[in-house]
C-alpha cells in the first residue's frame, strides 16, 4: 500500500492515508496532480495544504478541488501543482534598470537565493554539497523565464539536474549530476521508436539586431562529430543550413546563443517510448538514456522529459516519457534539420511543422487561437484606443481655446462699437481712461492647454475665415496628424497610414480592424 502524507500550509503533517487515487506528473508540459481521498480517517483538508510520498519526488500543493456527483454520491478530487509546477508558476526577471538577471557563486547558494527571490524558500530546503560554481551566468534567452525552466537551464549548463525528495517535514531540493544510462532501452526488453538524425543542421546563421545591410550576422558550423566552431568542414551536398532569428541581440549575445542552439541541434536523433518504473528505475527528468536496437545496431541518446506517478487501488506505478529536450522559447529556426520522418509527408518536398496553436492532420493545417493571443490583440487595441482618445482630447482643447478667443474678440468688438458710436457710459469712460493712464492696466495672457488667454492666427494651423477659427492637429502646413514613433492606429480600409500621415509603419496582427504601429 502506498501511504500519502497530508500536511497543512506550514508543511506540518496531519495524517497518513492509503485509500487514495493519484495522478501526478512533472516535466515537459505537465506539472500538476489530481488526488482523490477515500479514507474515513482523513482530516478535513483545505486549499493550500500539501501532500507527498515520503522518500519520493512525488508531492505538491493543493490549489483547488473538483466535486462530481453520481448516483447521489459526491466525490471530491483535489487539484494542485507538483513541486515543479510551483516553480513553473514563478517568473525569474531582471532587477530594475538591469538588462539581465545575473547570478554567481556555488550552485547551492545560487538556488537558495533564487528560491528566496521567488518566495519559495519556506517550502523548499536546498540540500546539496555540490561544489560547482558559476560566474556572471545570465538568464538571457528569454530574459523573463519561469523558475522551473530557468533552473533546469542553469543546472544543465553544469551537467546537473534538480532532485526533489520529501523527508520528514521538509521538501528537499537537491542538485545531482545528469545520468547517462546505457542498456536501459533495449529492443530485446521494450518496444520503442527511434530515429537517427545524420542530416542535422550543421551550419547555423545567426541574425541579430539592426536592419538590412546593417543587421548583425554570425555563422557557426558543426563537424561530422557534432563539435561546433566557426570553421566549416562540411560543404557542398553535406552542408545543412538554417537561420536563427534573435532580432534584439547584440553581437556578443548573438554569438553565444547561435553557438548554443547549434549545439542543441546536434542530438543524433530522437526516441519515443514510455518506460515503466521497473525498466527506468532511478531515472528522473533531464537524465539521459541510450536506446539500442540489437538487430540494426542503431544507438540513439535521448532525454527523460516527463515522470508520471499513479496510485490506484493501493498500487503505485510510475512511468517515464522519453524524447528530445524542449528547445528554448526564443529559438526561431528556418530551414530543414531532419533527414527522415516517421509520419506523413507533403507533396513537392514541402515540410510542414506545427507551431503553438497549430496542428497538422494530413494536408490540413488547423489553427487554434489561445487566450493569451486574444489578450495580446486586446492590449494593442486598448493602446490604440488610448492614442485616439489622446488626440481627441487635444483637438477638444484646441476647439475650446478657439471658442474662448472668439468670445474675447466679440467682447472687444462690442466695446469698440460702443465707443465709436459715442454711447459709452461714464463708468466705461472711467475704466478706459485708467487703462490709458497705465493704472490697473490689463495684459491678456498667452493661451495654453491650462490657461485661458489670447491666441494668434498664423494662417496655417489656425485659420481665420469670415470670423471662424478652425483648429488642426499637426506640425506642418498639410494640417495632417503627426503620430510619434511607437503609436498605434486602426482603420477599416487596410491602407498603410504612411499614405496619409507619413513615416514608416508596420502592420500588427488583428482579429478585426487593420492595425498599424509607427516604427520610423
């Protein structure tokens, strides 16, 4: 029987229960769990409690519940984040006024500081004597990264991986060397699907900041053994080339990232297999294994990408998914990097690759708009609306200023007409005399957005025609609106705003009206 420890929000254990159903996972694209407790002796648990299996990496924090009713009986399933899911829910970001988050020191000390930085030092206790050190290591691609991905990338740079273990009242976070295990996936023991990649990209062109002829460009090459340098050894028919687009990178960053990503492409192949705990005993996410086919002699090294633990009817089982490691989120390649495929093909030599929100079935590409995509469009639309509102407010103020100026002019004209006709009162003549003597003289202030005063007709941006003053927003004689760089406008015609307003614009993605951003 597998015993599950239930603990409160302070990691204080309250009970050990065995009548449970558990589906728990950590690793690529899944870091959560579902826990159903069918034990009459179980305490009343709440959101914010924890569970774990002593001596195991399986455990996590309860964040919600799902209640289902069938046949008059209700069942509560607790839903939460695995330990890795708690890290994935935090973001590592640069300090204020810094380009990157940079760390230095021994790995255990770095992890302690990062856990404190994201507020999880009260949950995890770093337990490692690893003496590996880093100097000025930067989280740079991407700069804002979830803590799980960031820590995996940081440790991978030293050949290390995370190691979770529940012991006593503590969740220990260890640092251990990545294992490379041979004779684990053998065609005589387990079925698997492996694909060698002898035609991996061996020439990667890195494209950095700036535009056209001024754009930063670097070239890195891999030789027949996968060693990356700036010396090309595979040419002609043996060259497999691709581009890596990192449009905001300076030269130093572009060089290091292009080299790193070309090294990541030298995988030698891929493996698709699910291992049981008996076959993969001791494996954890980011460990490496070698798949061997005895008949063909093919050997392919792959990475453990996910670990799944289940408890059903008191029986615990664990499985591992093995494949290629997840590429960095900012990697943007163009080119062909595979010499063979295990599924379908498109006619005419066209290779189709599904990206986020896209799936490919036969010759059909299906698109799914995610909520974050809609949020991005909504934010751009709101920005454009604020821009339009700002210009409307400016025009409104100009119209008000013109109206005030007209009122002043009408009053002055009335006084002048009265004087001309000799119909001024004694009080009016007295005030006029005092002005002429310089006593209580009045100077009309200059009008501004905050001050009511006089305006001057210049004949271009403010035009007087038959006593009517018109206001135009703009900086030139054309009277057209001037939008600074960075402003966004929308229209329903699809016409580039440069036709009407000048400047350089680029079109943005939009689900409705056409949307453009001024970039120059």
